[in-house]
C-alpha cells in the first residue's frame, strides 16, 4: 500500500528522477 505521507517529500524527487512508473519500481526496491 502507498502511504500519502510517505510520498509527500519523495514525490518531487521520484517524478523528477524517473517518472511515475519509476516511482513504483522505486517503492518496490525500497
């Protein structure tokens, strides 16, 4: 499950780094 508060600070980094789909891979890797 994705926690909104968890992504509050990381969203900008993730979207700027690899994009939305990359964020899923990032979440799975972490």
